[in-house]
C-alpha cells in the first residue's frame, strides 16, 4: 500500500488502484498517521489534529470508531494499535511526501544538471495540491513542506538555465515572480533567463521593476547579486548572450540539505514564496550544461559574483542549527575563518546562531553603501548577536584590516563615559573598574587634558576598522555624538550600532531587525530546547511549539527563555501558561546582564527609558486588538499635555510600536508585539482609572466606525466599507466583547445591528449566533407571549448612536431576536424545539405586511419565519406586499432585494403567479444603478436559477459566471463558493461534466475554508455526477461525508435529499430492495411544509425513483405498479417543471422496461390508472 498526502489524502494499492477513503475526518486521520509512517502516534495527538482542538465528548471512543473505519478501508493490518496510540504499517518510502523529500535532496546533491532537472521533475510531479490538505489546521508543518517545494522549483529552474533552457523556463519564472515579487533570488533567475534568451532590454526592464517594487514595499534597494547582474547587463563589452552562472546558484532556499532525522522528515527551508505546481521547463534531449556548471560551486553566484561557501542547494548553512555562525563550516581552518583579519576583540560565541542568513547579507550590503549602519529592534530581537555575526562574516573577506571592535554600552550608566568605554574596548589606554560590577564601568586614566572623544578620534584616525556600538538606546545622545565625530575625523572607520531607536546622525542607514519567521523560530526553539533537555524535538508537539514561537512574537530572547523552561515543563504546558509570560519566563543565563535574564526585565529596560507621555500612549495602545490607524490612536490615546502623533512616532523610533502600511492603502497601521501589549496592559491596569477611561474611548470609536460603515455596505461604497470592517474587525469585536461584559445594552444593540449585514454577506454565522445570543441575554424578548404588534418604524437602528427609547428600542430588540433566529441555520438540531416554535409564532404575531421596517434588515428576516411556518399562501402574500411596500416608500436597495428574493421563490414555484425572470432583471438593474456587487451577484444568481428551471442551461451558466465575478470583486468567498456550486450543477445539465467535476472536487476538498453553506449542495451534485458515470462507491463516500460533517438530521429538506439520493445510488448499483426501503421513507417525509415550499416537485420525483426500483426487480405485478407510479409522477409534477438529466433518464428507463414487461396496451392502461391516483394512493404502491 502507498499513501499520498501531498494534496487530498489517498491510499493506493500496489497495482495502482485507489482505495476509497471517504469523509473529511477519515482523511485527516490517514494524513496524521502517514505523516509519521512506522511511528506510534499518541491518541491525544491524533484527536487534536483530526478534531482541531474541538474534540467530541468521548474523544477516545470517537477516535476508536474512526480507526475502525480506516481499517475497513485499508485492511486491518494497515493500522496497528500500540501503547497509547496507533501506528501506520508503512515505510517512509511508501508516503509520497518522503519520496518527494528523497528525490529533492538527491537532485540538489547531483553534479549533473540534466539529472538534477529530471529528479526535480519527478519530485514535483508528486504534488497534487497543498501538503497535508486534509488536516483541519496543518499549520507550520504544511508551511515547511511548501517551502521545500518552492526550493525544488527554484532548483529545477536553475538547472534548466544551466542546460540552456532559458526560453522554455521563462513562462514559469514569470508566473512565479508575479506571485513572489520580493523573492530576489527568484527574480535573479528570471532576469538571467531573459538575458540568456537574448532579450537584454526586457532583462533591464525586469530589474527596474524589481528595484521599484523593493523600494515601494520595503524601502530598500536590490541586494548585491541583483545589482551585480544589473551592472553586467549595462556593460557594453558584455556578450549579447552571456554564460549563466554555475548551477546551482543561490536560489534563496534552505541552504542545508533536508535531514531525515528531523522527526517527520521536515527540513528547515527558509526560502520565500508560495508553493505552487508548475510544469518543468523542458530540456532538449541530451542537452549538456553550460561550461562551468557544478553543484554548490563556490566560484560564482548569480551575475558572476564570487559566491559564499554555502550558497548552493546542498551547501553548508551559515548559522543553521549545529553550526557556528558565519559563512564557513565549523570544520574550516581558523585562518580561513579569519580571512586575514587583523586584531579585534570579538569573542567566540557559546551557542549556535540560527537563521538570519538574509539579514547578514543585507547588513553587508548596508555596510558597502554607508559608514554608519544601525540595527533597530525591540528588546530581545537578537540585535547584539546579529551584529557580531554579520561583522565576523564580512570581516572574513578582508573588510577591515585593523579589525572589528565590540563596544558594550549596556553597563555604561553615564553618557559622559561612552567615549571612555570605546577607548577601553579598543585597548587604547589602561583601564580599571570602579565598583564591583561592570554596570558601574567608568574609565580612570593616568592621562589628563585631552577629552576622551578626542583621544578616541586620534587613535582611530589612520585605521580601517569596524566599531560595534552595542545597546545605544539609554545613552543615545552620547552615542550619536561619538559616531558623528569619528565618522567626520576618521575616514577609515565604519560603525555598526545596535539600538532600540535611531542615532539620528546624518548618513545613518537603518536596518530593522524583525522577529524570526516561523520556520527559523522553530529551529531556534528546537536547538535551545535540545540543549536544555536532551532529546527534545519540536516535531514531538509541533502545534505547541508553533504556538510558543508565534505568541512570543518570534523574539529570540523570549524563545530562549521558553526553551530553558523545558527542563521543567512540556511545550504544551509552556504554551498554555503564556498568558502569564512574565512570571513564566524568568530563567535566563546567570552570566548575562540582569536585564536579559527575565522577559519582564527586558521590557522594563525599555519602559524605564520612556518619558511620561510615551508611557501614557504605550499603555493606552494596549486596548487595541490587531493594531490601529493614526486617527484611532489620536482618538483613543489623546491627552491635552502632548501631541499623540509625535509621541507615537517616538515609540515607533524606540521599537516599541511596529508601524507598517495598511493593506488597503489608507495609511500606516500601528501595533504592539504581543509581549509588549501584555506588559502595557499591566501598566494600564495599574494606572488608576485610566483603563476604564481608555476602553470607553476605544468602544465609542469603533462603535461609530461600525455604525458609519453599515449603510455603506449597500451601494457604491460597498467594497471600501467591507475592507474597513475587515481591517478593523478585531477592534470592533473587542469593543463588542467589552460592551457585553459591562452589560451596556445600548452599545451592544448598536454594534450587533451595525454588524448584522456584514456577518450575513461574509457567511459569519458563528459570529452572528454568538453575539446575537449575548445581546439577547441583556434585554427583553418582544416576541414572547403576549406579543405586542409592532408599530411602523421608519428610522434605522444605526441611524443614531445609543441610547434608544420607545418603539425604536423595542424594534432593536426584535432585530436581535431575528438575527439570532436566522443564525440557527448552522445549528439545525435546535430548529424543532418548543422555544423556536413559540418564537416563530411571536414573529408572525408581531409583524404584518406593509410595515416599513419589514423591508429592511434585520426586520426583513421575518419572511423566513413565514417560510418555516409552512403556509405557501401566506408566504406568497408577504413577499408580494414586501415588494410593493419597498416601492411605495422609495426604498431602492430594499426593493432590489425583495425582487431578488421573489425571483428565487418564483423560480421554484412555477405554479405561482409572477415572472421570476422579470423580477430578477429589475433587481439586477437596480443593484447596478446602486453599484452593489453583492446584490448584483444575488440578482444574477436569481436570473440564472429562473433560466435553469426552464432548461436554458448555457444562459444560466453565463449568469453564474458573471455573479461570481461580482462576488470575487467584493471578496465574499462564501458567496463565491455557493455560486460556483450552483454553476457546477448547471454545467452538468449543459453537458460540461468535466469542468463541473473539477469545481465540485476542489470545493469539497477544501470545505473548511468556505463554510458549510455550499457543502451540502456541492456533495449532492458531485454524488449525482459520480453516480451517473458509474463511480458508485465514490458517490456513496460523498453522501457519507455529508452525513458525518453536517448535523442535518433535523433539517428536513436535507434529510430527505440524503435518503432519496442514496436510494437513487442503490438503483444505479442494482440494490433495488434497499432503494425501495429508502425511497419509501423519503416519500413519507417529503410532505414537510418547508420541503414543499422550496422543492414542490420532490414528491412526484420520488415516485419515479420508486418506479425504477419496482420495474428493475422484475415480474409483471411490479412492472404494472411501476407503470402506475410513472403515470402518477407525470400527473403530480408542478406546472412548468423542467426535469433534470437524471430524472429524464429514469423516466425513459421506467417506460422502456415496463413496456417490455407488460406490452403496449397493458402499459398504457396502468399508466392511465396511475394518473388518477392521489399522492397518498401512489405513495402506498412503493
């Protein structure tokens, strides 16, 4: 047996035939086991991964049942029970993920580019979709494999260029570069390909585009490889088609080979870019590499630059776990590591240096352009270590003949002693310490007269050296003065400084030190954790390890403090205690400065350097969730004693606030790292009265933002309003949570009404249900008996801020109950309860047609109460009067919405008076005038449905495609998915089954990302398509998955659909007795009022399914009854019904078999008898 988890999980017999593994959880279990072939996986871990942190009540029993199902599919021996868990009886080579790993590693190590290209192609061909796609939360594990995949794609492209395949590689390179515009190694490959293809002008244009993009997005210039390549392109003497760089060039991926000993086999790729499947650039048969090609060659990198050792795909990684930092492996001779370097005082480091390869290269670029470079970052970001590693790496190439000198300013408590500290570090004088500790460093000299700074400048005047000024923030003025003086008087001196804020010296180049990306942070935790507790591996609990790194913001010092706790706690225990991180992370090394021994001390150091306004703004910023814009900061953090914008800028300079452009282009956004936010929140709580005051300001600001944007969600401002609400949703949600906690009913009413339509548009039913229930608990239920009839209300709830009074207040509470009632759609087992029936009765008693508020959301939701009540006549009357009421009051958006709803209902009820197509057309015209993308999509969908019901499938598909375009522009993913499913059903009927199957397969494979609304229809359509093409077991798997994934048992329409679809599959497979049992039950339950409301044709269609079963069983009596059922089917179909393909096929099958069994005359007699039967009489024949 072989297993595939690079895409939807599959099991394949050795002969290549697939094993049916139906159901999302079953595939998740197979994925979790196949990720660790041959290893015992603890039951607790399987439960966590399969149920994604939301296990059933009896998780052990549920897991056992799931394992039993997997054994039935794979064979009992495939899954073994072991102490505390389960084991997949497989080798690594049996799993596609590990075959990919082996092939990619082999390709990276080969010396032949043609062989490398072939192996990369074979490896990449194993990918069918996202890695571990069936795990509900694949997390960092999937991301690591996607990064390895991207490395392989770069490697394959580099091999193709070495083989002269530039022209053939360009389409894929162009597509990848469009996805990853900031991936410099990938961009270099594309520019080289353009150059090698004889297109130098396009190569220059591509370089310019990359340069502009880097400047606009990152505020930086291209790196040295790209700049060198650019210089070559500009050199007139360069050949028209210069030879490409030796393969493999620096492709930006993981510089070390993938190591199988890393638990699940995951390497530690750090290359940027998404995954993505692409065809390999074709290589001519027998093509030979360009001259000079060899793997891992240290001779050159992209553009012909001398390469660092370790740039090839199999080369040694600078700073990787288990290595000493720098560009040379630990085994390199010391002379090679020194590179001829002169004296200096850099000390050997005692721990490995993990990651930061790109940072080291970038700092080298900075030092090539500027004489003063300052590394900026928050406390614990690793600035000191990075400065040392970068200095040593670049000094190894002979950068500073007179050495690299480290000046530690942390112990200096008097700015006047900064120059003395530098003199002492350079050994330019005799020094002794006053006091017992280095914190009280103060140089005493036997020389008097000259100022220390003058003596320092005199000492450095004729030297070429690099001065590392470390921890400048607490003596920032003195450090800036020293830097400016030395740079002016000593032309051979360069300075690399570390600080939490800029020095502010002319010519200073700032290099932010960002938190570690997730894969590197995990490597650091693994490295330091193994040192603290031998045998520790992040793979043993990847979810907890990833959570630790994420919640500690990727800060190296915090991660190292957490790793030290592994001597006492498991990763999960650490992760669970991070809400109290300042008490938890207190185990730093004894030999470091006190301010680096605990996490609190790190942040205390920064806090103590702030003035009063800075402290006030910082602590008030802690009330925000997900950051804020400048207007919000000024509104919430304001005080008459300071200018908030100026103070915020100062906090950004001091690396306590992170500033980054907003994704909507509206300006900068400001946020706190989680550790800083928690610290600031503590300080806010300790400031008497300030927390309540600031939280109130935050609540009012975001209530007003939500209230102002609610009407803009309908019309031309829809996209911008949606983007604002998406951006600020966590802040709005936090404001709502605080209002609920404070039992501030007015604020809660306003916020829930302001968000109701947003929740509906974006299928956030869980949010809608949660907050409407929380709101309902704060006030009365106007639908409770005795119900008071509603009075006309012309004003919207969101037209004014709270407080509300009178009928407007009562209507606000009605709206809460209606939102709550509608949100039950995702929790169908609660529909058939006395509470809900009473609520429906109350809604019908409170509202009547003609009220202005019933045209508007949320009061318009009362129509669904009418629908559930099951009175078709009342529903028709209410819908018609809603259209007329909206028209009479001049409510244009509400009129468009009511017309769209009526068009949908009329499309399914051809027996009603009205014209679905005409209503849909008018609705569409109104929504287009209003500029409402959501409404246009719904109106087009309504028109498509009306066309579909008349057999106009090609036109219906066109409408669905147009609707999808509108929904995609709005970013309404849930709406897009529903529309795509509906379109797929139409494509099946239009004879385009291949496209339909591709759509439905993709959606059902990714159901977690789209919400539940589209999934029942998607699985039903797919089951029908599979059944028609003879893939009955796969079709049944879809029905089984639908039963497993959704609680539809009390939702009558879906329960009936499931029964009838299964009966139809039974007929397709020849299980006619089983089909009769199921269709008999379906016909008994199909008369549910809601079913009849939305699908009145079903009772008749199910008679036809029963007829197929009877006539197929054989015998004259059954054939006679089948013909009678056939006649009843035709009689009881609603007027205007247009049968779908399966229905037409079943009808033809019954008529053909019954005529053959009975003869023409007897068939006609039975058919006529059936036409006179009532529905109840016909049902009794099944």
